[in-house]
């Protein structure tokens, strides 16, 4: 099953480091940008963020990136594919593929990544359960596990 959402990624010349490829630190920003677009994006009934009341917010609990190939500056947009891999009681996991161009055919995957997000109460700082409506939105973006080369946690 292909990823559910693809976001164009406009690289900047300054994203490259002294080795001539996009610096690894920038990849976390690429993932964040795609995640914010997905969660804030308009959809029937409102965005995922519209379903979070002012006393709650989502925090990154864990991130993992596996770099596969250098990503070089280009004036043609790169892409971040983003999907949900699992939904738990108070957390959910996102999967990503960062590719060198928007068109999937013939593109090269530069990195695979996963992020665990946790819904947290601002007043207590503790995780809180996702609502059924929140879970429904997340499950509408569900896709496969991230195909890391190495099993996670090993």
C-alpha cells in the first residue's frame, strides 16, 4: 500500500553541508513540516488539530531515522511521504519516506523515519487518551509499518 499523503519539500541551497548533501539535522525539520501540514490540513469535520482542545497538545515521544542515500540540493521539489503506522491509547506512530522528487516513479528514497506522538495534558503533563474522533482521523491515514532495514529496538 503506498503512503497516504505526499508533501512537496522545497530544498534550500543552505540545507547542504560541507559534504555537499543535505545535512542530517534538516531531516527532522522536514518530518516536522510534513507532520504539521498533515495534522493541520483541512478535511471534512475539521483538521486533526481542531479535535484537540486547548488543554491538550501532542508531543514527540520518539524519533528514528534511517538514512538511505544522500539528498542533494535541487530546484525541483523533493517529497515527504507520511502515513500513520499505529494508533494506541494515548499515542500514535507516524511513518515517513523522504524522497529526492515528488514523482514517486524513478525517485530515490533518501531516508525512512518514524515518530511516536503522545497526546498530553497541558495542566498535568501526563498522557491522556485519544478520543474516538481523533483515532478515526488517524486511522484514515493508516499505512504499512516503516520498512527499516534493521528491526526497531535491536
